[in-house]
């Protein structure tokens, strides 16, 4: 037809691209992920929850302390079938970008080859725990579980499916390590100490939470680091969302609409559901408490590296005050290095 240019014929062969660099497949398969292991429960508390709930959570934490939860974890870890090849810090430093890319190795914590030893610490000297890495292996959420035979339900932690990609490990954490007559105290200062994570319950419900150890203050008995050292303490869990977040109706904590269109009349009619609408509209930045226990079971006195297992419990996201949080129980491994 007049006024139209003929179409350019489609190429018969697709364009070729330069081949991407490949890594040795045997190297990738040698670093299989660790298997899950059994652990104990550590309770978390929230300052925003009622006093009765806070008291019950505190009681749970005391029970865990009496039962030596970290010691149970260490025994479970020793019996778990780990991968044949351990990734030490030297191994990780020797890898190139192409060898790490797409393998998930960047999400793994280093390990320590040596199992026994003692790192001597002197009172009055300043020490730091650096290069700390915390890698969860299992994620559990507390749910109401119905026993059909007895016709009753009880709360227990259930296994979940991880929906987040391999970006949930905390790394580069460092802080002060103080030694006194009362024992050893670790105070977290900085690092990549939070990771937004989402898991899915067996019923399909997804539970987002901010995995973190912010402002952790953990204490241990004794003045030396040994394979029986157990650190335990509390940390702060910031809100999953910040004040600038806007929900689908444009409402936010520090910006956005005050309330959604067509809802003011429903809020003012005195009918049921007023509290739910109020929470959805009035966003708040909630900060809750969490607790963690870490058991050291591997030490290298020469490099002053330590490794072990941990159990942590915290609360999930509250959707900026609109939903009740759930308890999240995490179990995994950690690594750190002591320097002066």
C-alpha cells in the first residue's frame, strides 16, 4: 500500500552472545547447605504487649536458661550430618566473584576447623568481636495446633517454608567484648545486623519479620572463651516498615493520607470494627524485644576464631500496629573473630 515502507525481514538465526564464564560444577556441589538440627526455645518480649503476656514471655526465658538450651543445641549440632567440605574464612577469601555468583555461598557463614581450645582474655584489656556472622537454618512460627482426637488446641512452633532468597544471613557484625569479674559481655555496635525475611505457614499464610540482633547485649560466665562458653542476651527488633511506607490506600506513618476515602463514615457510625479501622489508619513504628542464646563449640586459638550454634526468638511484623505479631523461632550457626 502507498505510504507504507516494507517491513524488514526477520532474521532466520537468533543473535549470538558471548559465552558466559562457567565455574567448575564439582566445586559448587561440594558446598552443600547444612541440614537442619534440633534446638530449644528462647523467649522474646515486647514492651507494647500487655503485662500478663510480658510476664509469661519472661517466664519462658527463665525456663530456657535453667534447661541450658545452648548446650542442647551444641549436642544436636554435633550429631547432624553436615557437608563434607567446610567453608573456612580462608576458603571464602580465596574465591573469586564468578566462583561465588549464583551458588548461595555468599549467604553462608564461615566455619572453624578446630573443635577444641581456649582463647585467653585478660581483665582490663579491650577486645572486639568482629566479622560476626549469624546464619539461620530453620524458621518456625508459633501457631494454634488442633488435636482432633482430644478435641483441644495448643500453641506450638511449626515448620515453615522460606520465601526469601539467600539474603537472610546477618554478617559484618562487630562490637565490644568486655571482661570483668562478672564474666564476659558482648555489646553489638554495627554491621549488617538486620534482614527482611518472609516465611510461609503450612496453611499458606505468609509471615514477614525483620531478622535482627540490633543493640544485642549478651553475657557469658567465666573470663576465657572455651568450647563450653554460652552467650545469652536480649536485643531490639525495629518495625518491619518505616514511617515513609504507604499502604495500598496511601496511608502512612509520617506521610500519606490521614484515612482512606469512604471509611470516615464507617469509623464514626459507632458500629463494630472501629478498633480495626483505627489501627489500619493510624500507623505506628513499633519496636519489640527479642532474645538469643549462642553456644560456642569450635575454637581456633591461633586465628582467635570461634563458631557455634544459636537459638533466637523474636516477634514478627505487626503491619505498623494493625496486626497482632507472631512468635518466630530461628535456629542456626554463627561465626566470629576476637581481636584487640
